C-alpha cells in the first residue's frame, strides 16, 4: 500500500532541503501553515464563475462555471512555495490547470504586458505576463494528490513557484489582462511589485527603477 500523502510530502521536503538552497532569509517549513487576511469564503458552486476579461484578443469576456473550469486539462508540477513571512515549503506536488491553458483558450491582446489575478473579497495580485505564462504557473486545485482545503484556497488558488506566495492568491475568481501595470492588494500596502524571493524582493522600498508601475 502507498504512503499517506502527508508523509510523502514530508519526505519530498526532506529531499528538497538536501538538494536545494533556500532563497535568502527563508527557513525550511515542515507542514503547511495557514496564512491569510480576512475570513475564509464559503464556496457556492452554483454561483462560482471564473472570468477572463480586460484586454482580450477578441475584445470579449470569457467565463467558465466551476464544472467547466475543472474539466480543463489537468496536470501536476513539483514546486516550492516561499512565503514572505520567511518560511519555505519545498517539494510539494501541485495539481490543476496551467495558466498557459487559460491564455491559450482566451488569449490576450498583443499589447498586454501584465495581468491582475482577482480573488474573493476583492483581493488581487498583479503579475508580469511572462510570470503568469511561465510553464510552472498553475491554477491549483490539489496539493499532493488531495483537494485543497478551504483554508488553503479551495476551490482554486494560483501557484507561481518562482515568486513569493502572496503573488498567488487563494480563492481565485478571474484574470484581467492589462496593457499597463498597476499594483494589487498587497502591493498597494507596501509589498514589492515583483516579489522575487531569490532577490529577496519583499517590500516596495526595495524596488529599482522599472520594477513598479509608471506614475
């Protein structure tokens, strides 16, 4: 019989700690702490819709019900999660729909440079288009073969492994294509506009010219 998913995750984390160097200022975390601001939203499948809007190639809005969205091609990726609060969870297996799949089905206009990922309660996170379309960026529904819990973002959270975890909101509801950058929820509250953990881009005062929206 196979091992429980939690034990497999811990073993992957141990192997990852031996093989990988953590970003500066990070510490290895066993397990997965719950971190978020505000209440956990209640999932109502009959009301849930994932939308793509803004500067789409055809000028139209695109939408999927929960059943339609979760029927899109499913894949997995093994990737770390680096929280700006300085813990790193390594070697997790994320399952879901690649962001590239959404872009292929509902492509952006040629002049799109950024996206805003929208979540419940108006939470948002801005990403450069190249970060959003990375082959490892994923709309996750599962971790280590099990459905996400509500506290960890069920039914959908964005995973952007090469950026700090706040760049991947929980409880995602849609994507806005943008032809110019603007700050999301945490970026407006002092977090770095890019959020690369390997460069330790935690706060907005660290931003170099060109890393934030033009004023």
